[in-house]
C-alpha cells in the first residue's frame, strides 16, 4: 500500500498547475509572460506586434536550460544553453534567413570552440581554445 501512495503523491506534485504571470504595455499589448512551476520558470518576452522576442528557462532565479532569441520574422536568432547561470553546451546563432552563422561550445561559462559560417551555411573558420 505504501508504494502506491508514494506514486500517487509524486504524480500530484509533478502535475501541479503552473502559475502564469503576464505584463502588458499601456496599450494592452502583451509584454512578457512568466510561467512558474514547482521546478522551473519559463519567461517569454514579446514585441509590441505580439510576436515572441525571446524565451528563457530559469531555475531558482538563474538561467538554466534553453534560452532563445527570435528575429521579427519569427526565425530563431540564437539558441544558448545555460547551467546554473552560465553558458554550458552548444550555442547557435543564425542569420535572419535561418542559416547558421556561428556555433560556440561552452564549458561552464568558458568558450571551448567557435565555428563561423557564411550566408550559405558553409564553414569559414574554426577556433579551438585550450587552457
């Protein structure tokens, strides 16, 4: 009986409804939306035309997870992963056309490698940083 009770408790805790907070401009356009769950916060910021400008995941007030920025044409401008408030993993930056412009590999906030691409997506240079 105890294992079943534990499973039900875990299910109730992890499926608890999220709290949603919205901020509006004076003309009632959505400016940002924050979704709070038990473990994470998702913050989305909007342009005055209603399109998403950026979104980022936080944990305990620090960037933690995927952060994205968007061009006005709704294509991704940048994707950066964070862990404990620092860049960690692969960050990708794109031209407005959607083609990759730059890739940076981070290890706990330090740049490990940078790769640059031209407007056609062809690699133009690569730099590896060593300690």
